[in-house]
C-alpha cells in the first residue's frame, strides 16, 4: 500500500519561542445512504377553546348592519349579529367562515371596495377618516390574531418514497502548536469542508495556570460528559448525541491535574441573561480498566441542563452511558386577555396560554468491541418529555480497517424510520 502523509511542519526560531509546528491533514468518504420514506398524512383542522375576551371582541366586530349600510369599524355585512359559543366551548367551522368574511370586508374597506354576501350587498365603501383607517388596520391584525387562536389547520402531507443517495465529502484539517521558552503552550485547530467558504476553528493558550480556549467550542458540560458511541459512515443523523443547549459557546477555561479536569465556558455573543456552562471529568485506571466519569451543567436563559456520563474500557470492550435533563425553564402561567371595546379605545389582547415547560430527559447507552481490524458498535437512546410521546433511537454498525481506508456500515432506527449507510472512509 502506498500511503502519503500530507503534512507541513514549520520550525519557528524567533526570540522567545522554543518551537512551533503546523500540520495539514485530510479525511474523505464515499458511499451510499438509504432513507426510509413515509406514508401520506391527511389534512386536519383543530378548533380552539373560546375565551371571554375572544368572544367579546368577535361580537363587537360582528354587530349586525341595517339594510346593507356599512358601520364604522364593524365588519359583519349581514343583518344578523355574529356570535361565538360560550366561553370554554370550542369554536366551529361556521365561526371561522364568518371570521374570514369579516377579515375580507375589512381589507376591502381599506381598498375602497365593497362585498356581497348572499342576498346582502353593502351600499358602498364607508368614507373612513385617516384615524378610522388606522383603526381598521389594527382591527385586521386583531381579527387575524383571533383566527390564529381559534383554529389550527394542518396541510396534507404527501407520501415520501424510500430514497438511496450518493454520499461523499472531504475535509482538510489544520493544526498548529507551539511553546515559548517560558513554558507557555499555544495552538490552533480548524477544518475546511469542500463546500465551505470559510474556516472555523479554535485557539488556545495553556500553561501552569490552565488552558484558555476561544472559537467554536461547544460547552464545558459537553467537554466533560460527551456522547455515547455512534455508528455508520455518515453518523446517520448523529442520534447517539445529546442535544446540548450550550453548543454555541465561544470562550472557555479548563484546568487538569491528576486525571481530573474542571472547565467553564460561555457565549459572549449573548449580552443579557445566563449563558454559562461548567463541567468536571475524571479519567484514570481502575483495576485494569480505563474509566471516565463526567458531570456538567449549563444555564442558558432560564433553562438549566444537567448531564452525567460514565464509560469504561477493558481489552477491546467499551461501555458508555449518559443521562441528561433540561428543565426548559420555569412554567408560564396563563394570563387572561382583554376584549376590544366598541370604539376601539381598548385594544384586544390575546390570552397567554399556560406553558408547562416540562423537563426533557435524555438517556442512552452504547457498547463497542474491537478485535484486530474489526470493531462493532450498538447504541440506544430515549428522549422523554412529559405530555409528548417518547422518541426512541437505536443503531448498530461495524468498521473494518484496511490500512488508511476503513469500510464502514450502519443501520439506525430514527424513531421508527430506518436509515442505512455503507461506504469507505479514508485519511491522509
């Protein structure tokens, strides 16, 4: 086998620098990915529960007219008053049809048009003043807000056939490191994909004081706890990974001693509210096995995520487990809205629905076994949120190292959707 290492090493001898190295390397992959399709879903309509403010506002707009004469800032063009069901009841299809007609009449009034509804025709557009036209514009927004709260319409979804697609990618990675005569280390790392127009990466300075990092870091909690093992050539959706809310952090600090690493990170782009994460990890030998234990916590906005993981390796066997809980912030209490009055001096305010913000719990385990050039991996993960159906993911895959080129294959159950890939991964 001919194997060429594409690398560049520069030795810097300027004053104050002991040495500095720059290395360029690359990876690539080619293969196929098969994605299971989905069945068609019919359109659906769900009607919301009427509140007192919605009912009162709707009925102000829906006051009856007389003999086809338009009424200022009232949008019912029939001689029968429009009403909603009692507060606490569900709206009906007829209520939404009448609401749509009122919205159309209000919009035509601004355009100077008129509307016919069955046997009733408006005598002509109302000559509204500038102030009244401003109120009509506000009323249109209010009518649409009412509609949004009274009905939810889901469009039909067409069936999607199974698909098989080519998979290819290459990346060029850059890594630089150096050390001053005073013992301070520094470095950079980054990569460029074939489709990228920019290079993203990280930089660091380290010494006896610890390590300061900047760039595309992720959070210190993720650094400490990581993820369980994935499968496949492409990662097949990376469903082995935990969704870390601190993934956009760009500055961090860590200190390591005797197998223990503590870290802290934050996102300086966030100017208000919480945006920090911290982690603690231990790695060492225990009874001939390499053991790692990590705990981490992040606070982003009002949500707190706590994660812990453990892994153990002995011989060719590696077991990993992870558990993460995001409290998604405090619950939001319901707030009663206000009704629009007849002359528009009191605006309609939509009621705020209660939001439970239930915890999201993620748990997963993986097992890997390596023997000579062959390794096999399996994982399972569950994401649970109260009031929502659990999402389950599992996968199985293998790799075979042929010396610089590795054959990889995997199959993943993506919450009842099957994903499969197969191909070659290589490095230089």
